[in-house]
């Protein structure tokens, strides 16, 4: 017989998970819709006028929190080129940068929302979908299809369907939906993650926003690699959105794009979207090695991070 020599080892030990540079906080200075840009520079100026005091406050708070006061704060701005294509980067981006500069704001990174779905052969939305973990309510009987089949995700038990009564059957009383981790009373959230018309899948705004938050937190990897590293723009602004990189570094001296924590300064109309985002992120399983990387680095800097990812995300609605 020919002897067989086998070598056993941990798969995790063979994996190579790239690390990513991290700021202390990533501040989103705006996320506007097509109608905001169509309204012209005045709408943008108003947005940045409201944002400016909050950015100054965040910088001050982090200087107090970080040993030595050397806080790394980066800023970003997200352009919605997924649900509607309007104008061109060559026309729109300079208008955004000029409006920000009028209020002494510097945008370090500009990102395209369509990249949260797919960019450069990397399907970020699919990556996050693959990491969704159902949060079944107590006494689940398996009658509810999993989120990957339905495209709907919730944080508890939906109201059961009422079916026509059979002869001599007993009527089933109505039951309210119930939140899994409620505090006193339920706040039930049911989120549509995508819809499909024929072969085309359209991701929902909350799901892409959840991908966006994971990118800013530096918690996404594709085959161990950082999926969308920021790049410097070579040449002028392109005439087509597809010609613009997914994440553009506008400031060569900027602190890193990804950060231990995020802050988004948004209009109150984004409240329901961000509630849905937090519901989604509470059911995303991030790679353990990536979490360990971030935890080790934050501890070495004397920065305590919350265990729950959603608690590393904060908002100002103005």
C-alpha cells in the first residue's frame, strides 16, 4: 500500500483578511436626492449651513475623547446615482464642493450610491445579503419563509394571516405584531430589502444605506480584500457617472475614509430609512476576524467601542 500523508489545519489560519486604515469618526455631510440637486445651489447651501456647527462639535468631542487630542475625523458625501441618473459629475460635483466651501466645509470623500450595489465586479449588496442572519421570534414554527427568499426582514413577529373559516371552525382572534427585544411596548419594523421584476433585482434604499454604513465602518471584505478602497481622481470630472470611481478621495491629506464610528447629518425625512438601516444591521453577521482587527486597534488607542454595531452609528437630524 502507498502511505497517505495528510496535513490538517484551521481554514481560518490560512485566510488572509486585509486590514483597513481607520479614522475615529466618519462624518456624512449629506445624502441628497435628485430633487435636492434640481433645486439648485441654494438647497445645497442650506444643507451645509445646517451641517457646519455639528461637524465642529464632533471634532471638539473627539479631541477630548482621544488621548493626546489627535482625533482623526474624515468627511464624506453620498450621491444617489442608483435610483435616478441626473446631471453629470462634471456639472454636479463642483456645485457641491463650492456650496460646502462657502460654509468652510471640506468634503474628503465623494461616493456613488450605485457602488453600494455593485462596482468593479464586486457585488457589495450580495455580500451583505449573504451575511444576513434571521432573527426568529420565540416559538417560531418555521411557517415564515427566510428573508433570503422573501426579500423582507423584520425585528419580530408579524401579525398572523386570517384565513376564511371552515364550517364549524373557530375564529382566530387578531394578534398584533411583536418586537423581539422590546422594552415595554413593541416597535415593529418590517423592511423590504429588494424587489425583482423579471431577471432584474432592485435593492431598496435602506439596504443600500446599510451597505454604506458597513463600508464606512470598514467592516466589509470580498475574498479577504477591502472591496472599494478610495482612489484619487486622475484628470477632470467625467461626463458620465459610470466613469466616476466608487469612492473618490478629494483631499490628499484626509484622514482615512473608514472609521471606528460614523455620524450622519441628515434631513428628518431620512428617519424611517435609518430606522430600517438599524434593523437590517442588527441581523448582519460581520466576519469575526474583521471585528477582532478593529477591536484590537481601538483598544491599542484607548478608544472603547460599543459591542453592537448599530451603537457605533449616530445621527443628527436637522
